[in-house]
């Protein structure tokens, strides 16, 4: 009889616990002397540990909503191409990555370890989304985003005005902005950190005129510069309509009509990615010579 009561009581407690929201342990497993640091993102329920918090909205819609009217941040940083941060002295059509080395260094083991500090302003749930986005690079590239310790060069994720990142490695503390009110989504995290690796938007690549038409008559006045081509290194890869770095067909539209139309097939889907594509992964591996993943 006692055994039966214990079983019934245990079952009742289990049911109550399962009805509560999943709690998240966001402590970091960090050894300052170890080269391969890891994020420790665990839930109280192991079956949910690998579940990514994402949203059905595409990358282009999310970025446009979060960055509406964002041309310059409060600290004077200029935002170009929708979400790429540049210093005022660099705010020309030139891609700063073509004028300086912007790759992160590779370690002797073949991986690229990039220190990341996440602001304490983010909630536990938001940190889970951010860290899951960082961990997603581990599975298919040699990029390893790791908790910042004493490194001079690192990425600092903050909730500032909108979603934006600088292109590639700049040196010192480098901001990646993920505003809590519109940027903390899996696809946005991937998008901004791919910028931080040195990549531009797909629709600005040097050969884009062979794959899309830009309809300037439908672009908001003063926003035309966001569609300038950039002298990009395409790494011998084809144009990718499905890239998480591609904006949607109505990006910066003044009248609700398309500003970017694929060709020769105008019906090809663009700007609808909810995570990075196989070609996004391929380019990262080619740029950083991730031999284990090529």
C-alpha cells in the first residue's frame, strides 16, 4: 500500500513539474587555460536541449522591422546596407574588407576561435537563443564562437538600436547589436555573425546583375545606396537566392512593390531564409579554409 502511495505521489509531482516552463542553466564551462572553450546551454529537460527558438518570419522582414529608420546609431556609427555598421570615415561605397585583412585567425588545430561576450541585459531565454545561434556554426564549419576571457579582440553582443554588425574582424571590442525588441531570433543571430566573419549581403555581390534586377523606381528615396554593388570575393560559389544573407523582394520599398526581382525566373523565392543555407556554410568553409568541412 505504501509503495502504491509513493508511486502516485511521485507521478503527481512529475506532472506538476512538467507543467512549468523549461528552466535554463546558462552558466559557462570556462577554463582560461584551455583552447577549446564551450557554451554550456542546458535545460532542466534534456529532451529540449537541442531545440532552437526560432520564428516563422524571414530574415528580411525581421531586419526591416527592427532597423526601420536606422541610419546612424546614438554613438555615431553609420549603418549601411540595412544592418552593416561602419565608422563615419569608412561610410563610402567601398567595402572595408577589401582594403584590410578582416579574417579572424586560425588556431593550430584548424579551428577559428572567436571570443564572444554577451551583455547581462539579455534575459535567460534571449541568451539561450543567442548562444544556440553561435553553437550552430560548430556543426558544419570550423568557426568556434567561445566565451570571452582575456582576449584583446572579441565580439560584444549588446541590445542597442536595431540589429547590426561590423564586417569581419576589426580589433579590440567589436559590437554586435541584437535589440531585445526585434533581433533575438535564430536567423538574425546567424545573419549578424556571418557579417562579423566578413561577409556582405548576397544581393550586393559583384556579379548580382546577372541574377537579380534592382528596381530603383520602387526604392525609398535616400535608400538607394543600400543596393550598391560591392567588390566581393565570391569564392567561386554560385549566386544563392536562398542565403540567409539575401534580402527580400520588397526591401526598402516605397510603394509596396518589388525592389529586387530574380532573373530569369522572377518567381524564385528570395529573402525567406530562417537559417543559413548550405551555400552560406560552404562559403564560410572556403574563406576560412576549413579543410575538415570542405
